[in-house]
């Protein structure tokens, strides 16, 4: 018997008719900075992608943020990809010829809410061009199982000087029904949404923890956290009731910036303990490999591209994070990848007392440890 879900759509609040809804016909992400003379040299606004299985609590989290007294100017984009439920009906007007247009909702606590029916880039451009400086943007991907395409759009190189940056991917999971969701499709040939969402997450909000029985015969919260870590050992897990979380734990995580290297290094100190076994028939796992010798940067790039782009070894990699010790360089390099998009950047100087070692964590399906170890070894001098 399938579990019942009681999640309500976000609450619609009176629309401010003064907001300009004109949208540029050909938006360009690179043009944001030049169009905002009112805020010279302002740092990019972080964008947090929120995903999660049906009924997990994504909309509860959005409502909590939109109605909270947190003193932050946060914009929430509801991206429904053509679906219309609850708040979408209340917030969308029809333009000429029945064309859908966005509506912007101004809230008393300084937050902004809008729905997007077409271009996400247009919506982001419109947000960052507003007169008032935003602290953060949340993008709720209702109806979208795989956040990777959004990550590839938002994760921009710092040299592009964009006014937006991908901050982190948050997955909300239902503690009461997580085991059911993970097991319900383990015999299916299609990859379950719940696995996808956890595999891509930087932060997992384990919601509805109050509904998990403490009975010894039942599943404990520790069991559920182990299930999550077995899929994605790099994710941070936050327990919550009705998604009431400390915003400092989910905003400005900078999971895709060079400053994230310290957090990444701390995780990688666990070495091979990050590696996990296959989960059911999905074959998803976390795998950590190490190499003591210095690597040649160009060889590493070619190796990663063979894995991510050419699928040379028939491995399906969703996420990849690592630190590199590069020959003829005193810099510690970090490696990050989301699907086919990857980045290798120098982060800081190696410290004299540090063990200069290469450690890379892969999250995905059909990962072959022997092949990864041998082919990474070929990247050395």
C-alpha cells in the first residue's frame, strides 16, 4: 500500500501590481553585472536548488522560509515545468493570445516569490536586476527528479563574473516513507527518483523525523541516515520537523566554490571509509580512490573527460569531488563534477606538514574501483 502524502502547496499571498513584468527577449547571464550600476562590485547572489520526492516537504520548506522572520531578502522561484496546482493558479496571469507570464509576490518579511513557466535564465536576470539587493535565491524544482541540468546552467566559472552562482543542491526526504521510496522501485529497470535526488545532493534534509517510531523493532533515524550515506557519503544531513531548519545551514554553503575546499578536505580525511557497497539493484555507490604520486594536470583532465564525456569505461558518474597534488605546483587543486560539467581549480598552497596526496570521491552507478585506481595511476609522471 502506498503511503499517503499531506504536503500542501506554497501559500499564495497578495500580488504587488507595481512589479514590472517586462522580460528581455534575449537574456544573457554574462550581462548581469554590467546592467546593475546601483551595486558596484557586488558579490554574486547564491542560488540554492531544492528538490525532493513527492510529499517530502519541499513546499513546507518554501512556506517556512517565505513566512519566517529571518530578516533576509530571499527570492523563491517555483519552477513547475507546465504543471499547475494551488499557488500556480493563483499567481499566473494570461498574456496576449493566452501566453503565460510570471507574477511576482512581494511579502511583508522582505521575501519575493514567483513562478516560472518558460526561461529560468530570464527569471534570474529579472531578479538580480531588481533595485533591492537580494540575499539569496531558492529554486524549487517541483516535478523535476534530476537537478543536474539546473546545476549545469547555474554552475558558472568565476571568470564569467555572473551575478548568480550555484550555492548548493538540497534534497528534502520524508523520514517516514524514505525506506518505502528507496525499495519500491528496486526491481524496476528505471532509476528511482529518490536515489537520483540523494545522489546529487550537497545537503539532505531528513524531514518528518517526529513520525519515525522509536520502537526497537522499527527503523531508526540512524538507519535512515545510513541509507542516505550509503548512496551519497559526501552529503550533509539535517534532521527536521516540518522543515524548520536553521537557515545558516542551508544558505551560503558555497558547495561549488573554491572556499569549499576546507570542508572537502575534512571529508576526504576519512579516506576509503567513504566508499560504500551497491544498494539493491540500483548499483549506486560512493567510491573513494587515492594516489600518492603527483599527477599531471593535463592527464587528469583527459582522464576525467574520458569518464564523464566519452563514457569510456561504461561508468555512470553523477557527482565527483576531490583534491589533487599536481606536479611542479605548490597549489592544492580541487576537482568537482556534476554529470558532464567539471572544474579543476587551484585553491591554496599545500602546508609543509600536509601529506600531499590525491583523493577523489565518485558517486554513481556501475563504478569500477580497479579501473579507476589503475587509470588514475596513469595520470602520474
